């Protein structure tokens, strides 16, 4: 294993200590600690983790009274965002931390089942994950009455089949139920009616891996790392024009420039933060910081040097969205196609500047009218690349 350094996820850790700590504290205190730590989801949107858990815990639908048997914690290991590969590293190298994080989350929301939704391309990890689950069962770390007070919990694996949209939590749940992976209308939200219509929390791999450390070291320790609204650390998957691509753990609040230096990147003209659905920054903005208050990211950082053509980058992203749109709603299904077609026409000199303004308006409408985050986020790369590299869109 490559030696990895970082303030939280790759520090030395005693197996099962977070889980034992949770049982000592009881679920109300665990919830309060995670809330106090300010943990926010690492999957991209940054939703406060404790708040999501509380919604599921508090679900009062009369159908859900027998709650201990009917709640689910799902680990989102679909990792489909272009340029993101940090969850793969956690799954390969910190699997114990992840399973323990799932157990802690399950204990807190009173779930009896955890499910890892594993990206289709990660099926080579199946044996390793399954083997660890079986060992934990044999050692009594999964199964019945884990806390001595009646808490039962087990973990299963479900394979994804390679669609980007299945990383969206409601499409993921549809897929797990055996349907086409298409996003659902909300409400109801998964915390009230998720998998099998039961209260379900979906958390990212990295979010879950933070939990054992938070319980062991305490909320104050966690809050000292990062910024006021983005506490803790973030894993970045860094790729593109740099000499040291890879997965890095950084405290929130780090500048783009510092990230470029870590990765050995020089002569850089653009950085795409957050993958295809994120925003593009140009060189004069490299003092901006990675955090929810400034530039948020699920972890993907793609670096472009001066030899890259940003129109080709945009065409590539739009082609990706067109391919991955589930086609359920018109703004996304037709909008992605119009944007791609428009950029190609502009590059051939077949369209006017006014038409480009119309395309920008269209992307804004897609952000408002699309049903899920896929269609809603197309405007991020579209607007940010055009605003910063307009010249290349015409003459690239
Ligand atoms: C198109 C699309 C793809 C997504 N893919 C992922 C993914 O691969 N992994 C992930 O954790 N979240 C992904 N999300 C976000 C999830 O819907 C969800 O917000 C997240 O898993 C919640 O976990 P967190 O609160 O721990 O961040 C995606 C969202 C969209 C709209
Ligand atoms: S926004 Fe796109 S991916 Fe999402 S539901 Fe609509 S068509 Fe499907």
C-alpha cells in the first residue's frame, strides 16, 4: 500500500474503538457529537450528516413504528463523477473504518441493515469486502445484540451497473429495488420513504469513514481542522496535467494553488473542481479555497495546462451528460443535446454570439427545471468554462 498522510482518514487507528465508543455513549449522544462536529456529507452536496440522520430517526409515519427492523443505512460507493477515485482508495485501504462508520450510523438511526452500493467497475473488490463482512460476522462484530442492549446490525453488498445517475440517491434506491435507475420525485425523501419505502439514510463512503475518528477524538478536535462551515478534512482525487496525480487528504480551506503545488502542477491555466458537474476556475482564481463556503467539491480536481483546448474539455463534459442523462425529464434530455450541438456549431462559425447567450440562458433554465442534480448541474461547467475561455469556444 502506498504510504498516505492526512489529518484524519489516514492517521493511526485502533480497530473497533469508534464502535465501542458509540455503544458507551448511546445513540442520542452520538448524534449530538456528530452534529457538534459539524460533519457535512462528502458526496458533494455537503448536507449536514446529523440533520439527515435525525430526520430518519424521527420519522413518525404510522407505518414505521416497528422502526428497529425497518431502517436502512446505505453507503454510496457508486463513485461515478468524472475524475473521482478517492472512495476506491478508502474501500481498498480503509475498509474497516468504513464498516465501522456504517455500524455507527446504523446504531445512531436505529437501522438493522447496512448496504454498500458498489460501483459496477469496482466488482474486483467484492471478494475482499465480502470476506471482511464474513469475518466480522464470525467475530461477533456484525449480527445480533451487538451493544448488549438489543442492537442488531448486518451489512450487505449490492452491485451498481455503471450508470452515473445511479449515484443520485433516489436513482440508487430504485436500482437497488430492481427498477431502472431513475431519480424519484421528492417528497417523499429517502429519510422518510427510501429503500422498500422505509426510512433510509444514504451517505458517501468518505462521510462514513470520518465517524470513528470523530467519536474517538471528539467534536472539538474535529472542528479544529478545516473552516467554520466546513469542518474536518477532504479527500481530493487529483488528475490531469501534474507530475504527482493521486488521492490527497487536505484540511478544508486549502487554496487551489496549494493543491497544485501538492500535485506538482506548473503552467496551469484551468482547474475543474468537482468533476464534470463542478466549476472551472482560471489562473487568477487559484487563491480561492476548497470548502462549502467558497468552492465545494465531492473530491474531483482535474488540472489543465496551457496546451489544453477548453472547448474540447466542454464538448467532452457535455457528451458525458448527454450519454448519462436518464431521459426522464425534457430540460435535461433535450437541453444537454442542444448545448452540445450549439457549441459544435459555434466552433464551426455557423452561429452568432447571440445564440451563445441563448445557450447560457438554456443552461440556467436547466438548473431550475431539471428533476435531479444531473441536469441541474450542467450549467456549472457550461457557464464557468464559457465565461473564462470564451475565445477558445469560437477559435479553439
Ligand atoms: C448525478 C448524481 C450522481 C451522484 N453520484 C454520487 C456518488 O457517486 N457518490 C456519492 O456519495 N454521492 C453521489 N451523489 C450525491 C448523492 O445523491 C447523495 O447526496 C450522497 O450520496 C449523500 O451522501 P453524503 O450526505 O454523505 O454526501 C450524486 C448525485 C447526483 C445528482
Ligand atoms: S435531470 Fe436528467 S438525469 Fe435527472 S431525472 Fe431529469 S433526465 Fe434524468
